C-alpha cells in the first residue's frame, strides 16, 4: 500500500508543470551576402497637386525611376517609368511602363511576343468575318411570343 501511494506521488510530481523552463533563444540571422550600396536616390513629392517622382540606382546595377501625376476628371494618377537590372549571365534587362486609365503596359525586348499568323489562318479569319457580315445583313430576327397556347 505504501509502495502504491509512493508511485502515485512520484507520478504527480513528475507530471507537474515546470515553470522555470526558459525557451531557447531565437537564432540570430546570418547575412551571407554583402550589403549593396545605394549610389543615387532622389524623391520628390507628392506635392499638393499629387505629382511625384523618384529614382534610385544601386551598386549592383539595379535602377528604378517613376513619375506620376493626377489626370482626368476624377484625378486618377497616371504614372510612367522604367526599371533595369542585369541578369546573372550579363544580359541587361530594361523595362519601360505606363500605368493610366487604359491599364498597365510594359514594354521590353525581353517580353515574349506571339508568333505571326500563317497566311492560311489570316484567310480563314477574313472569310469568317465576311460570312458574319453577310449573315447579319440577310438575317432578320422576328421576336417570338413569350407564351404560346397549344390546343
């Protein structure tokens, strides 16, 4: 009986929470790459009219510039700019963009472009367009009655 009581007491003591446990410290971040210097940085605005511009250039060849101003009756900001960098193989990447009421458009020699359509596809598209025009000119649509009565 004493042995059973002693086992129960040891079980309770072992299961009790240990509040003096300190968590392991968080690991320190290790930065294996060098800090890249900013060679040029300029920022202006936005001023009272909403016009702004900024640019920066870093030592690793990355550059970014943008300018924008409110346009139109609602004052939506239209912006334009460019960014450039160098790929690991040495190829320069230059991208120009315009963002306005017509959307965001990027231009670059590096962006994929669709291949030209073959001549037979252009002929088929033109024939389908002409057939659609002919059908639209000769076909008149008569509205049908919404409810019909069958006898």
